[in-house]
C-alpha cells in the first residue's frame, strides 16, 4: 500500500451516510404529490368535473416516469433533482390543462412542499457528537448529489464547505465536486479521506483521485474486494476507530 501523508480533511456524503434516507424520501415523495392533488382540487372547485382530479389523471407513477424521461432529454441536468422535479410537474400540469403561468406557480409550490418534507430527517444518533469531535482535528466538507440543503439542518454548523454536485451540473461520480471541495478546504487528495455509502458515486471517484475512502457498506456487499486505501465500515459510527488506526499506521 502506498505511503500516505497525514490526513487534514474529511469529505462526507450525506444521504444514507449520515442518516437513513429511504423513509425520508418516501414520505416526501408521496406527501408533496398528495398535497398538490388536494390543493388543486380545492382550487378548481366547480371546474373539477371538467378537468378531473389531477392525481387520477397523472398518478405518482406518471410523475416518476416523466422525471426519468426528462433526465434523458436534458442529460446535463440529470443530477439536478430539484430542477427535474419542478420541470416535470410543470409539464404535467400544463397537460392537465393549466395555463403555463399557473402550471409553473403550482409546480413551484409543490416543490416547496417537497423540500419542506425532505428536510424532516433525523441524523443517526452518533452523528452530531462525531462531527463535533472531528471538526476539531480536520477540515470538513459535505459533497452530495441529493437536494438536502444543510443550511436547513443543525448539521450545517459542522461543515464550512458544502458542494451540491447536481446543482453544479457535475454529479458524482464526476471528479469535479471532490476537487472543488478539496480546493475550498485547502487540502489535496493525498491528505483527505472521503466517507460515503455508494461504491460508484463515492468510493471509485474519490479513490481514483488518490483520496482514502471510508465506504459505508450499508448493503453488506462483503464479496467485493477492496483496493488499497479503501476501508469498509458498516456504519459511520465506526469512523473514529478507522481514523485512529490510520493515524497509528503513520506513526509506526
């Protein structure tokens, strides 16, 4: 294994690394779409019989299919999930019969509701204390493909640098979000470790840049061989022990 310099920076993925994102997204997905259907029904009033219920004409599955189709039409925006969602809603609402201005207004309102629900999340119990301890020893950054806005969460205090990779049109596994985070932290790949759950979007791009990687193997992919510099963890709570081991190795 090549000799590495001591670590001075840690970069973190967010979803499914610092919290369980599946129930969060399930609640936000169904919640904002049901809200839109109910709000439109109330707004339409006596015209509802003419147009029908929005949710009946365009069920949630139609919205999800439109998002996939829209991402193919606009490949540069494929990682900008908030834009994909809002644009998809706007298109469906126009097809439902709303004027473009009204469709955009309702799409924006639904996305506001989605983002509100999307931030009803609870980090793992250990995360707050963990980050508080780590930021006294390392410079920290968050790199996410998702649309979680750290400024809406208490965890923001721990991350002086946040990279929303989808919004910069370079979603992971693109190397640019990692390089941008390291540049803003004043670090280099050989002195940084990335923490994330996705083999494709976290492990491979960071490792190829020369970063060390703590892979949160949430799916227990125990058969996968690890290249030098990649370390398998089952939970982010195991990170301090890994950092202690790496520090001891450098001292030996």
